[in-house]
C-alpha cells in the first residue's frame, strides 16, 4: 500500500502549523486535508463516506471542541479510524491519557520529520488492514440518502422493513425514541440511522453504555462534574449531555441507570437543563435522546427499579427490533455481507457459504442474534481452507442446536424425513405469509409446490413447513388451481 493512496486529515487551530504539516505530509506522499477547529474537522469526517480518510491528526488544545472531545466522538462514530494527537511540550501526560481513551499515538511539538513519517505510516497501514468498510461497525456506506442504507440495515423481511419504515418517518423529528430488543439485534445501528437522518447529522453522536459505568459514576458521566466535587475530581469535566449538545445522545441499556439518578435524567430530558456534580450553574443543551434496552421496563416499573414517569417520557416513539430467529430469510444476505467485510479485513478470498451450510444457519436459533452471526462468519472465514465454507466445517454444537430447534418446531424426531426442509424455503428470501402480503402469486405457488414436493404431497406436513394451518393451505391450493397427485402438486385441468 503506497502513501500516495492514503488520505490524512489534520485538525489544528494554528494556521502556520497547518501549512507546515500539510506540506510535510504531501512531501511524504500523502493526500492531506486540513481544518481549523474540532467542529469543522468532525463535520469533514461525517460528510465523507467511511474509508475516505486513513488517519486523523488533531491538536489536543483548541478553542471550542478540543482534541480530546474529537477523539471521544470519533472513537464512537468511526471506531476503526486511527486518531493521532498533537501535544506541546509539557502536556505529554494529557497525550498519554488520550492514548488510554483511544488515540492511536501522539506527536510532540516541535516535530521530528522521521517521527511524523513513522507514526502516520503505521496508522495508515493499520487502517488499511482493517479494510475500506471498517469505519462503521454494522455495514458499509452505500452511497444513498436513506439513513438505513447508509448504516447497512440489511434484510428484506417484513420485520426489518417495518423497522426501517419507522426510522425513515421519525429520523428528522426531535422526538425521543425507545429501542427495545434482545442483545445483539442492532439497537445501536438503529440509533445511528436515526442520527444520520436527523436535522443535524453533522453534530455529535454520543453513545453511552449505561451498564458499563459503575453506579457511583453514572451521574458524573452523564452530567459532568466540577473540580473538587469528589475524591479524584482534580479538574472540571463535561458530561455526555454537554458533549452531545446539538446532536444525538444514545443511552444504551437505560434500565441499568440507578433509581436515584433517574430523577435528574427525567429533568434533563424534559427541561434540557441540569447541573454538573458539585456545580451550581444550570447548563442548557439541545439534545435528541435515544434510549435502548434489552429488558422489560414494565416489569422493572412493577418491581420499583424504574420510574414510570421516565418510561413514559422515553417511550414517545417505540421501536421493537426482531430477534434474528424471527427473520431467517435475511440470514443468507447477512452472511454474504459479513463474508465480504471479513475478506477485506482479513485479506481472505472466501466466496461464501455452501447452500447446505446456509440451511443449517437458517434453522439455528441465534441466541446472540446478529452479533453472534457476525462472529461466527468471521471465525469461519479466518480458518477457511477452501473457497467455499461447507456445512461439515460448521461447529458441531451449532449443527446440533440447529437440528434440535428444527425438530421441536416440526414435532419430528431427529431421524424424521423433514429435517432441513424448513430452511431451503426460508433461504428463498420470502415465507408464504410475506408472499401473500406482497401479492406475489408466483412466489406463493413456488413455495407451496416446493413444500408439497419435499413432503411427498402430504398437506398436513407441508402446512407445518409453511407455517400455516392445513385448512389455509388447502384453501390456498384451491385458489391457485393446484391439486395433489401421486407425483406431487400440479395445476388443475379446466
């Protein structure tokens, strides 16, 4: 990978330093772009498709949005994009702290030409190894104004299309959204799509995993603190509400926020006002709030662990994400997407999964949902010894669980004739109920013919495979002009 192909973004408020460093980077073969402050730098990154920049160099201390805030925001929005921090002599400790937060490395002023070359080259090489679509954790930029497509909300099932419809309708509004769904279903993906479709997509998207914050630090993390507010508070610090001002604040696992903090959170949402821990000054921000949880908040309210008034304030627009087992027809498309990403990131050349392997994946219950599927695909691509991944290469535990789930659903023993029959129907991309909703008689007929063929024209077992009642199948067959013969279904003769 040559330096001529690499793009570096420089963010610094000193005009002379920008000119010198841009010239130096260009001499070393990089394509350099420069912005004068943190806000402009973030806007440049956000307005560019993921993969545009191979590294960002930001000064640590700048008016407005400083380098540390730039780092925190990019660590959330573009987690695979290397960020190099510039620091003056005497602030190296701060730069080291930045590295702990997520900076790739730091450069100390005045610069050494060779040092710049080594650090930037290492950052670019790291970025390139991660692949061109690595900036977003769920899918590549797809060159479309649709925020759902931009973040890679993949699938053609009715379940996921229903979610996309809601996102498109409410993204531009300031309304609070509550996303529910099992762990791994893509709640943060939906939050990012809502932000991209908002009125201020160039503003910060700040994500907070409430479950990962110690209970005693939640208030400080959300609202900030003043110097001396508690032991260890050696300086004032802005909270996530301040960092998200003008943009979107995503509170994941909202149910984990301590009850005593929920009152202050409710006020912050209703009045857009709060005080830092240890402070007396009321701060006002304009933030679009999105919350998410994988727990039943109604049960939490009943047990006294969650305030009902906070729940009603959050649940303005509810978005319920389906589990992956509820949308098996999307699995082949998701697998292709993850294989492509893994090939780019791991330097592999796997063409995909064999149909028999996809059949197994489509009947596995996926307790870890999309996250589990993505991890499996990466593991299979990493250890693949041939062009195509076969069913025999899949983990034995996954195959057993797939068979068990299928047998329970069909009511057959593991040796039954209908093993692996549901899967090929799902992998066609539509189930019978969706075909009916879509008004596609050709697809309806194809699915019914396939089910009858695979069960030797047994209507009861075919109805079970198609997920409908026997009477409904007989009615549908009559409507489509199909009848049973010893060779299977055929069109009735007029």
